[in-house]
C-alpha cells in the first residue's frame, strides 16, 4: 500500500496512551520540582493531573504560595505572564505559547495608550480598570486589574470622583456598571467563546427542561444575562451548584470544559452546555470551547517539562504590571 505524502507543514500525529503520559508527567514533576496549575477551561484530563485548579484569581494567588521552583501553567498566555510577574523567582513554563486570548488580542497596548491620551486631551479624569484577560503590556498601563471573582470589590475601590475606563470586555464592563451604578467608558472587546451563545437554543433548552436553571458568565452579552438565574465567574458557579443538595438541571453558558469541575464538586446535578452560533454561517455549533485553551494537551505538558520550554521570560514592563497586579489581586 502506498503511504500518504505529508506536507512539510503537516504536523505528525502520534497517539500516546494518556495513562502512560500521566505517569511520565508525574515522574517529571518530581524530577523538575514542578507544580501544575490548570484553569477550569482546559480539558478535564489536564485538570485531573494538576496540583491546583481554579479561575484566574485563584490561580494567580496559588502561583505566589507554592514552594516549587517551577510552574507549568495550563491556560492561556496572559495567565502564564501573570504567574511570572507575581512569582519572578520561579521558572514558569507553558505547554503552548500560542495559546492566546481573543479578549487580550482585542486591546493592544499601543492602541490603549493612544486612547488614554485622547481621553485625557478631551478633559476626562479617569482610572483604567482592566479585566485580567489582557497582556502584561496592557496591565502596565492600568490602575486596577479585575477578575470575575473580585470585580465588584475593585470597582468599589475606584475613587468616586474618577471616571472609569474599562477594558477590554464590553459585556463584563456593562454588567459591572449595572450592578455597581458606576458609569464606564467601555472598550469594544469581547470573548469569542462567550459572545456566540445562541439565545434561541437557550430558550429551547429551558422549554425542554422545565425547572432548569441558567448559569451565565458575565462575559456573555446582555441578552443571555437577562434570562440567567445565576450570573458569576467560574468559582461562583462551583460554589452555587455545591450549595444545592437536590438534583437540578443547569444550562451552562460559559466555556464547556467548565462542566468538568462542576461535575466533580456537585455530581448530583445534570449540566447541559448552551450551544453557540458560527458567525460565518449562522449555524448552531458546539463552538463554546476556547480553541486557545484547547492547545493545552497532555503531550505538550510532558514535553515542556522534559525540555523546560516554552518559558515565560521576564520583560522590562513586567515590573510596572507587577505593582498593579499585587495591589489588585493580593491586597
């Protein structure tokens, strides 16, 4: 039989036994004095091998508390940057440096700096509040950093006589403005995962599952939040489902891998991911999974431990970003 000819740009796919990979990772962790941090949006197999799982706020704090000399961060690039900024003495590895974030990419540092200068020239007296889903370069230009877990608290710390420029997520900013009563200047960014949820499919699922509850991340557009029973970040979702002993059906409007930690903490419930819509065709799809988070795999975790790369390397602007991150997340 004639073998297929692979393009030089076609990566070779090597199937490896997941259990063997997990054993190899475990051995390499001991050898490299490493701890694995995994966000709730990566695959369940990565959450299961991690030493720490959580949302952005918890993992940023975990990175400062662990005693291991090496961190492997299963997440996206801005998370690895934050871990390095808060723990500069540690080696921070990532399975794939190409794991980016549509929100972070929607707000480049040079465009933000230009817009801040424009607002000041117009007479605006403001502080810049950035969602943690931003690059370190953007964080270095900001006064406060928020996560979905601490946003309300941080907004309350902005002086009342200051305007607020909120970047980059317009949906989260609009939600925070509504619950805090603080007007905000909103940057027009959004998350590619949370913006595609299908309102029609969500309403159909509610009809098909009488008594079900809708849980939505505040990064979702207003039309989804308006019919949500629970609005909150990933940690709030976990605590909420764990607080209800009787069996419920939850329609989950966030990244689909979030169902894994929900099942672990409250297996008595049924969890149904809300479908999204492909913007190119308008068709319903299972596109509520982040393609950047999906770049994290067991093979890449093994390889980055074995090769001690890719590594997040300290940059000059990390020092200024460190000040705002510590003030916002650790104090």
